[in-house]
């Protein structure tokens, strides 16, 4: 078992985290890094995560001088990387003499391997191999779809997270002007609708102290090369980075 940190970032660590994210974002041509987690809201298993080509990277940001500390643990970082078939990294950061300015303590991407502590270059791990999306990735994608829907409706987003083991996935201020939540589930073709969790009543009970208004969101996905009018055609896997058809009927 491992703890999932629910506390907010301190203002001091937020500045360190922000500089780390900007540094990673500037390492390649624009659009090279596809962010999975790049927001400062709990829960925290990693501080940052992104996809590069067919690989996924999870990053924990640390102050080399041990004056500023971020939420989360090594154990949670390693666990989420293993579950997602990704890479766990540490990003040592050093504060400069300028207020609120931090720089990587390592050259290049500024990353080290979380296990070996050796310098880590994400580009060297990217290959042409087709890798099927894990359940973790699929769920995270589903949460992004629902999050964008909520934002387009003009509602105020409170928090969101893409871990399939944590419910609910999203909190927001909706039409009630009070906190509301969404339980998100993903489905792969040929399934066209995700199943409502069997522990729905337990989730409702846990959330009742904050809100009595909850929704279920099913997000079904299929490879855009899939032939739906040919039932005898084999199912094409959802590869990392592939284009997809998405079936999201809205909040239920």
C-alpha cells in the first residue's frame, strides 16, 4: 500500500514546480511534450507527468537544498509509473538568487532516474514500437474529455485527477452553485458504454458531507482506423498517441 497525498502545494514549492514544468516544456519543438498532469492540485502520486512519443514519464520535483518540500512520496511515484508501464524520474531543482526563480540542477532535461539516480534523457527511451494504452492512461484520457466538457459549459472547475483507483474524478461548481462531482469510467471498443461502479452507493456516501449532487460519465474510445460497419473486422487496439473516436453522451 502507499499513501496518496491530498494536501495542497505550499506557495514556495509551487514556484519550484512551475519552473520545473516550464523547463520540461521547453526541451523539444513546440507540441513535443504531451502533458498528462501539469496542474498544482491534489491528489499527488507524481508532481508532473507527460507522454513523449510512445513513452510515459512521471516526475517528482525536489529541492536539492532540502529547504522546500512537495507533497507525495517516492513510493507513490514508483507505484504510478509501474502501473502505467512508464518511467519514474526525479527532477532536482536549485533556487537562484532571484526571488521565485528555480533552475534544474542537472543538464539537459534536468531529470534523473528515480531508482538508479543516473542522468535521464526521455528521448532515448522513445521507439517506433506500438504500445497499447494501459487502463490508467485510458481513464486519464476519459477524465480529460469530461473536464473539457465541464469547462466549455462555463462551470468552475474545483479539482480533477486521472487515477482510476480514486473516486470521484472531478469536482466542480455547477448550476446548483454548490460543489458537484463526477464519477468517470472509460470503455474500449467494442464496448460503447462504461459500467457504473458497483460501489456507487459507497462513493455517494463518502461525498455526501460535501455534496448531494453527483454525476456519472461514460467515455468510450476506439481507434480511428476501426471499421464499425464491418463486424467481422478485428478490434484495433488503442495505441499510445493514436487518433481516436470518442463517444461521450454527457453527464448522467
